[in-house]
DNA sequence: CTACATGCAAACCGTTTGCCCACTT
DNA sequence: AAGTGGGCAAACGGTTTGCATGTAG
């Protein structure tokens, strides 16, 4: 009855405290890209005692373990999401802050090709499209 | 004998003080993507008195005026480069910190198409390829 | 039982801002 | 001469860390 994210944590050798379980669950349940503050708020709903420092520490651990991905969408704080099998990039509606996930195989391939062209191997990338609703002027 | 970056500043209504001229020149002369500290260091070589707050203020001004572009390559501080006619994206060698500029029209077009597909207009994007030398393992 | 995790508050670090003086226009 | 810009140091906001205590393995 361990969740799959908890299993991953244990595989990576993490000591699973109550707090870490809760934080892992919050991330796993999230449908969005919460920042640390938000993860903290959600965690607190399940166990009042969790400190924000623990959230920071755990999120870093999860990031290092390759279980979550840390994003920086340019608003000054980090946002997190669980790494699942499906890779995707992000489209950010700058009017509303809404974030849409998308995949485009062609772009993915082109990226690898570009890296190769310069003699490198692509190990990571960041592609973010900042957009506004089609009809609006500014 | 005004440099073209200075001309742009004046067009945008900036009062051109000695400090701003120097900072503009530093940016214009830069072949790399200096952070604020680095711009400050280079500026100081031409006029010992420039304060770092002025560098921050001027860089922000230049960014707002669309004369420079502010980048965040994930190392915790902002980096700047002059906006010229050539648009390009960045390839970052994570082993050395070296930054290579590249353009790929096909990727550019695909981005516009993706935004459109979701009903948006692309106003900005960020594409960064994090790479390592082709032969190295990690 | 011991090494490691937590909570709290203080420290950090890049960046911004208030204040008062200096300079551009 | 008037109003904007600059320098300094203090404030800020997100994140990290030292320390004493608690807890998973």
C-alpha cells in the first residue's frame, strides 16, 4: 500500500518520515505546479506541524533524486512537479498565470540534433512559451 | 559619435548620465552574458564611482526599454545581453558554463504553431539546451 | 541506540528601495 | 534652477543553515 512515489523515495535510500511522506503525497496529487509555499500549505492540511524548512529540504532531496522537477517560470520562486514517464514542456499564459503542458516530438528531435551539430549531448532542456490569448492586443 | 546603443537610450527618453553611458557601453561591448556583478566590475574599470544599485537600476531600465534582454540560466543570478537584430537561443555547456548562441528557424516556426494550436499568440519564449561534450559520460 | 530528520530562527544572497546629495537638461 | 539620477546602507523575499531535539531504521 505504498504509493509509487514513496516506493521511489525508498529505492533512493530516503528515510521516510511522516513529513516526507506527506510532502511526497502532496506533489504526487498535485495537478498543477505548486511553489514551496503552496506545497507547505497543502502539507499542513494533513499535519499541522510541518515547517517550511522541511519542505525546502525535502523538495531539494526529491529533486536530487530525480523524483520531482524544479521549474523556474520567471516569477521569482521555484515550482515543482512530479516526474512521470511523459515528458512535456510548458506554455504559460502571462495574462492569467495558467500553465499548459504540451509535447511536440518534432521540437524534441530538433533539439537533440542541434546539440549534436555543435558536438554536444543534450542532457536537459527548457522550453517555455509565454503567450497571451489570441485576440487580445497586449 | 554616439554609439548606437546610446542612441536607442535617448530615443527611449533616458537621461544619459555618465554612469548610464558606461553601463550601456559595457553591455554593448560584451561578447558574453555578464551578470550584474560582472557588469559592475567592468563599469568600475572606466569610472571607479559607480554603485551596484545604479547598475541594477540601469539594467532594469534597459530591459524595460527593450534594449537589453535579461536571462535566467538557472544559476541564481540574472545575466544580460544587448538585443540586436538577430534572435537566438542558448546552448549551455554544463561542464564549463560556456554559452553558445544558436538559431533554428524550424523550431521558431513550430513554437508559433504550438501557441496557435492552443488558441494563443506567442509573445516570448525561452529555449535553453543544457548539454555536455559528446564523448563524456557524465 | 545512533545517525539522520525536524522546527525554529537567524543567516544568506541577489535585488530593490528610501534618503539625501549631485548632476543633467 | 528644477527635477531626475546616483551612492549608500537598510530592507526585502525566497532559500539555506546551525542548533537543539525528535525519530526512523
